[in-house]
C-alpha cells in the first residue's frame, strides 16, 4: 500500500492513500488499527509510533508551498543573489504608504497597512508572539465593501498558483452571509501519477483575508484555521472574543468627503 505524505510548510503533514482511482486523506482510525493503544498515546507518542510505522511502508513525499508567488518565493530562494534596488524599495514603500491617504485621518489607513503586513508574515511572527491575531474592522456604507474588494486585488494579485505535483486556490474575500467551509476559502490539489486529482482543505498562512458580514456564530468555526492570517472585517458583527483577539480596532465610516474613496472616518469605537 502506497502512502502519500503531503508536507505543508512547518505544519503537520497530511497522509493520503488510493481509493477508487484517486487519493483521499487517511482516516484517523487507519493509524489506530495499526498502532497498539493508539488512542491512549500522547500526541508526541502517536507521532513517534507513526514515524516508526512509516519506515516499514511505501511512502512518497510531496511538498506544498503555501506562500504566495512570485515575489515571496524569490525572497526565500534567491539567497540575496539579486537583492532589490533602492528604486524598487522606494516604489514599494510609496505604494504601501498610500494606504494612509485612503481616509481623512491616517490612523485607520495605518491600521489597515499594519494588518496587511503582519498578516503576510503572520506564521513567522506567531513563533515569537503566539497570541498575535492581526486584525482591524471597518463599518460603513455598501460602497466601502466595493472599495475594499478592489484594494484586496492589489494586495493579493493572485488567487491560484502551481508547483510540482500541486496547485493552490485561495480566496481574497469571503462573505459570511453565504454558506461557507474551509475548503471554499483555501484548498490545494495534489496530482499523483495518472490518478484523479483531489482537493484538500488547506488553512492559509502568511496571507490577508477580507471578511464581509457575519457574526460570532458563523465565524467561530474558522477562528483556529485562520489564526496565521491577517483579517480585515467589514460590516461584521464579530466580537473580539469571537475572533480570539484581545481587541479588534474598529473604525466607523460615513459616505462623504474623501477624495480617494468617498468615505470619511468617524469616531473610533
């Protein structure tokens, strides 16, 4: 029996096996049936016994890269052989700082910028600060949602990318008023030999997500899976506890005045 071990960055690997012409995730009872007293072992004990068992099996390894290409891959793979020029850095900084001009007061734009930047490095930052949950919330008229959608197309220009033996699809925007599961937000397709491809739900990391509407009851099931992602809430009834953060900075906007987006920042709540 061939086992496919899908390695996803530093997280726990996924294990697949062939079934009806495609590869599907192994159920938990697969290991329980092959490892004595599996249910009574600690997590460390289970992993140790699993590694020992895998040495006796036919295992093929596939690595999935969840970081967004192309720039992110160049940062990690280039080994500083082709560092960005001063002009590149100046242009990048100017583009980022323009977010501060989206609102009459720069504080809201600065929070949007900080959430985006921290979200794009959230997995790394959480190694130093495990409780970190980058987030900011905005409330305003319907045109605010349209502006934010356009903005996120610039922050995350790609929703799909491919690598050897895999492809990834990830949403930029989710509306919690619609039926939703994790596989609808972020998923990977593994391609093995000539078998049918299979989609796997894949918690995103080092990413930013725009979340429209919704309340704690609709959001709670995603809180852990999106813990390594920066979240921008718009017109959401979410509480800080619902997201798992100590607080969610929230800004109220009204239609008027702004030369950029036609919005004005009201009092911070």
